[in-house]
């Protein structure tokens, strides 16, 4: 019996390889993204060398004002509050 070439099954050799290629590309992109993530994670961590050079801040010494300045502040005449309020009270009483 003669075989017609149009009816011959060529098998798996002629099947489309598109999905396989897409899967391989996706897998390679996933591996690359994972590599970039791990690289960025290791470069953002502070190294122990930078922690050794870190200087801890100390409290600044307190400076007390000189006695001359304190006396000038105490001698400032702020006036009496009652003198200011007397004129206001008089205005209120007139109403």
C-alpha cells in the first residue's frame, strides 16, 4: 500500500516550540530579578567597618550665664500691671 505524504504523521518534530521558549525566557528573567534583589539587599546593609567609626554623641556642657548678665536681667523695669489695668477699668466703669 502506498502512503500519501499528506496523511503521514510527522510526530512531535513539527509541533510549535513557542510555549517552551516563553517558559525559558520567563525562567531566566525570574533568575535575573532574584539576583538583582539579592545584590541590592547585600549592598544596602551597613558594614561593620562603618559601625566601628561611628562616634556616639555626648551631651553638650551646660553654660551658666555670667553674674553680670543675671543682674541686668533682674534690674529690667517691666512696669506695674496695675497701672495699665486701671485705665482699662475706668473705661469699663464709664460704660
